[in-house]
C-alpha cells in the first residue's frame, strides 16, 4: 500500500493485548523501512479498564506522535467502540469483533469479524484475539508486509507462544480475506 501517513487506533479493555498489537504493528512498519510511532494509554485497573494503542505509520517524518483522526479503528469491546467511533476520519474504517453492535451511521465502513470466537475456537486461546485482530487489519489495509509482522511477533511475544501467535496471525488474515472475497 502506498502511504504518506496512516493513523490507527487499537482499543479494548485491559488484558486483551491491545497495547502489544500496536507495538507489533509499529515494529513491523519499521522492519518494512517506514517511520512509525506507537503511543498507549490504559486505565488504572490491571484487567477490564479502558486500553488503547495508537500507531502512526508514515513515509515521511512523524512530527506529532498522537493520533488525531484515525484511518482505522480496531476494537475488541463495545465500550471502546462507543468511546472512539466518532474520532474516525470521514472515510475511516472500523474492524471489530462481531459481538460489537455497530448499527449507527457514525462510520463509513464497518467490518464485523469473528475475532474472539476465532481466537478461542480455531487458534485455541482467547489470549490471541489481539493477534487475530492484527492479522485482520493487516489483510484489510496491506499497510505492512506479512513477513515483517511475523518477525515483529517473534521479537515481541514470549518464545513459548510464538507458534500459537503465528497461528493467530494466519487466522486473522484468513477471516479478513474471506470478507474481501465476498465484497470483491
């Protein structure tokens, strides 16, 4: 994908791996030779509080590290969707778990995918939902290469979970690819 500047926000609740997903995406962009910055914020609760990770990827110098109007909002919780949907660019895209109710006209395009179900049933671990989401976003945007995402995952996850996370990434690419086939 040819880009000048791409802004992305991952959002969910604490414990869903939202921040790790953003870190991996930013690292993959660097591996692809692009500039990237990742910022994060989370509530004081260890699990269950609000959590977000913002990534800016650019071919040029990034002069401000905060996402203003995301091109993509990737969410794993209803609360996160409600909190951040109105920040999207007018042509922004939401990639969300299919448990999220997104029946309003606040956004242009919404992809509701079985992210949590896929992590739990197909991958075998609910804790990989963040990587399934990351794979879906990568397939839909082509903002980073799959090879760089795999390298970033290997660098950032515990060694004993690499294979599981690789499986989760493939599952994310697959569920997004199925959607693209249907609308293509």
